[in-house]
C-alpha cells in the first residue's frame, strides 16, 4: 500500500517517521528546502517512547504523480488551500485522512475531492519541529485515530488500518470518527484559548485565583456547541478532560501558545473562530470564546 504524507513537519514527520521505521511504503510530499534537509540528515524523531532515525523518501509538488492508496494530510489550516491545490492533480483514487484540528476543513476537502474520498482523523500528541529539522515528541501520548465518514469508505479504511498498525503508535480505526473529531476540537479549543489568552501552561493557569474556574467555564462553552451540533461529548471524555485541564502540577500547554511566543501564524479562525461562529448560530452565549477570539485576532493583526 502506497501512503503519501503531505508535510514532514511535526505531525507528519512523527507519524510518517514511525511508519517508515516499520517498513511501510511511505513518501513525504515536501518543499525543496525540507527535501534537501531530509536527504542530508534523514528523518529524526526524539521521543520519550523511543528515538527514530530513518531515511525518508520525498517528492516535490512539481514532480509528484498519482497512484497513492492513502494520503495523510498533516498541514496547518492556514495552508489548507495550498495543500488542496497541490493534491488536486495527484489524489485520484486515494483515501484522504486529514489530521487538522476542528472540522471546517472537511467542507473544503469534500468540495475538492468528493465526500467519499475524505475520511476523518484525529491525533492526540504534543510535538514540535526543532531548528535542525528533527521532530521532538514532548510527552508519552501519540494517539492516532481515523475512520470512515460513509459506508463507501469502510473497506479502504480497514485496509489502511492494516498498514498503520505496523507502526509503533497504536492507531485506532474508529466507528464514530466525527464524535472523536468534535471531542478533540472541544479539548483543543479550550486549551488553546486559555493558554494563549493567559500566557501560561495548565499548571500555571490552575494555580491562579480564577484559572480553574475559567478553564472549566470555557470547556462548558465548547462542549455546549458540540452538543448543539449533535455530537455531545461523552461523560468519560469530559471527566478526563476536566482533570487534564485543571492539574495544578501539569506543564502541558497548547501549541498555539508556543506559536504566539515565537511570533508565528496561528489557527485562530479554524479552531476558535469557527467554534464561536457555531455557538452564535446555535443561539448560545459564549463570552469567553468572544474574548479569546478577539485576543487572537489582535495578535494576528499585530503580525501584519
């Protein structure tokens, strides 16, 4: 089975690197500078679950051809239009597994490639790309879930699972991937909003006078949006999430907060803005989402 990973950044590099280390036929579609870096140094992963250093097969946009069985889309939301343009000539016959946060990207991908060719996907991982191009895994969690969004995708999703299962990240073939995507969005929107707004990690926020209350109120706002959309988060998810987001000893933080500290572009519209828009469409008050999104918009404006 031929698998294409669009992007060899933190997310694509981690999962694609684990697949390559397991002997899966995986190729990375990258830009010229990244291709040169990978040709020189290989794909390197530093992880508390075991380091990886493997050669990486790469292809450029200008030279990529068709014939892929599956495409793992591991880009940021602000690169989605460019990713679609890149994949449009080469994606025929492939099952596309997007690993973006939120769900707004599904509409764009369905329109470009047809809904029967776009599955669902969720990653649960904290990773970053170091200055030397290596992938740094920041915790012992590296969940990867995917699943069909229609019966027509089931056979291809099962075949893909057989390949993914060879790698050391225990992929899950979900029977309800949309609920999983909504739950991940509820979690990441809550975390990104508060970590960015308050400039701290979970533990630092929880130790402030009102930090725990604010985190739980934001979680309630986001969970209410999911419920209004028909994807009420499961009780176990909410219990686990409350514990994770109010752990006074945790150094866990949102990647969006790290990106703001580094002056990088952020996925404000896709993660926080879209959640706020859906809250308003459902007639739900969302005072914390309003503040968080205004803050992120101001940051984006400050970047010019």
